[in-house]
């Protein structure tokens, strides 16, 4: 049987796609298509932050709380009761912290007001007689501008926006709590349902990636809590020794700021420096600044490498770029979630490409804290 040779025009057309430039062009089109798909997915997710953010936060928290649920379940507690007890304990801790801050501020409000008045008088004298002298007329003009802003009609619109934002935050918190409960209770069923949409040949690797992602998230949250607590203890102890008002409340703000890597605890520490400047004067404020910077150095050079280095396995430059991208895309929430999301993405990439050997979780936890049974072993790839 004779084979009809390809016509010259067809061979020339095929040559356009088989040479080096043709293959590069095909890869470029494929890369553009994948990039367009990724952009479309990100665009859709950014349109529904009220759903996406609670889901992500619930997944992170469930990965950190899962060991407590497993421990209670292993000691004879029914799983539903173990989940409910862990859930209530977490809510009680957060509620107790917030309540303590409110009562502390109310208890020291009068003392803080008196110190604030004295601090303003010292600041006024410094502005009048300091190196860059500012007259009372200039100070009055600045004060009048602030008063005009707070009494203008635009403030009403800002207040409405603030009320709407507060409503959205409350809704997101309630939704996050509900999602967290079901992640802890029915994590296995949720993961099996998600993996059902994947081709059977990829399900084992996807399950392994989910186990490793949960291990990374849990280690990140627990390590971050320890690092933030160390920062808060160091700064809080310095504030107490220096008799700075609201020292415990300021230490709590440092603890909360510690959940934003690299910059959070330091920026929260500057709030303590400001309070010390107004209430105790510039010398005490300078000492507080030194304490904050010392805590920052201990965090970066000792605590983070010791507690989270092996879990994250991400270079500091990648963390900075992730923080910047997350802040641009989603503000403060993006800054909070950028590093754990990046760490999970890197764990998934390493699992599917077979590059590196990330640390295996001691017990498989799944992406939402479920007990998923033995973790499958990824096949070696050539």
C-alpha cells in the first residue's frame, strides 16, 4: 500500500511549529492561556471576599486545632464532643482576651487621660521651642482643619461605610465559625468530595499534597503563636518595668501584630512607643523603642528559624514578595494570609513535581483537620 507524500505546503506549515521558534511560540500561547485562567480565577475570588476569606481562615485554624481534636478523640471523647469542646475553648480564649483589653482600658482611662494631657503640653512646648519651631497659629490651623474634617458631610458617608464594613466583618466571623466547626467535624467527607472531581490517577498525590498542606498550616500557626507570644512577653515586660500605662493591652496588640510576618510586631510596637512618648516622655519612649527593636531581632534571628524554618522552607525574599502582593490584593487580610497561602502552594508544587522531600506529618490531618488515615506515598518520578 503506497503512502501519499505530504504536499510541500503542508510540510512547510508543519516546519513552522517544529523548529525552535515554533515550539517557543506554542509554549508561549500555552503559558498565556494558563495565565489568563489563573487571572480569571483570582478575579472571581476577589469578587467574593466575604466567602473566600472565612474559608481560608477556617482551613488554617482547623489545621492548627486538629491535633487537640485528635488527642481528645484518642482519649475516649466522641468526635463531635471533641470538636465542640475545642471550638468552644478557642472562642473562650479569644473572647477573654478581648474582654480583658476592654476592662483594662476602662480601668486606666482616667490615668491615661491625665498623662495624655500632660504629654500634649510637653509636646506643645517642644514644638514652640524645638529645633523646627511651630507657632501657635500654625498649630491652631492644623487643629481647625481636623475639626472641619470631623464635622463635614463626608464624615457621614465614612460612618456609613464603616457601619457596613463592621456588618461585613461580623458576618464573615459568623461564617468562619460555622465553616471551622464543619471542617473539624466532617473534614474527611469534605476532602473526599473535593478529590472526587479529580482524575483517579492524580487522587493519591492530591491526598498527599493535602496532608502536607495541613502539616504546613498547622506548624505555621503554632509557630506564629509562639513567636508572637515571645514578642508580646518581651515588650510587655519592658513596658511594665518602665511603668507605661496600658502595658498588658499594648502587649496584646504586639501579639496580634505578630501574625503579620516581619513587620507586624514591629509596627504594633511603635504604638507602644507612641503611648510611652505621650505619657512618660521621650527618654522612656526611646528605651521602649530599643526594647521593640531587640524583640524584633530575637524574632528574626532566633525564634523564626528555630520554630518555623523547617515547616515553611521559604526564603525571606519570597515572604516579603508574598506580603507585598497580599497587601496590594486584599489589604490587611491579604497580609495575614499571604505567607500561609504561599507555603501551602509551595508544598503542593513540590508534591506534584516530586521536587524535594517536605517533612511528613506525624499524623495525617488533611487540609481541614480531618483524620484521613494513612498518607499515600507519592510515586517517584523520573
